[in-house]
């Protein structure tokens, strides 16, 4: 039987969700995906689309680089205002 031993590919999105006391179901609803799909994002079996990374970065007020593990600094970059 194969046992998963590698570090979760996108564990940071799981960690930040847990740190904020949120459930996968709550974030899945925010993203308009199923809880199962969101769970697959967290464990890295499904790649999440760029628009999901943008939404999560805005929601958590962190940089996209932080969410995907390219930096350990969660500080978001200056953002342009979205047009209505």
C-alpha cells in the first residue's frame, strides 16, 4: 500500500485556512467549488486555477507568492483597484 509521505504541495493554503478558523466547506463556497475540489487543491492532487489564487490572496490579504510557497513573507504587494 502506497503511503503519502511528501510535504503537501500547497499546504500553505491549508495552514492559513486553519489559522483563521475556517473550514474547507466555507472556503469552497467562497470560491464556488465543491468541498472535494477545494480539498484536492490543498493536497495538490488538482492544480488550482489562477483566478482561485487571486481570490484567496485577496480574501486572506496575502501575496500570491506566499500562498504558493515562493516566499515566506505574507505581505501583499500594492494592488490596483478593480474596475466595477
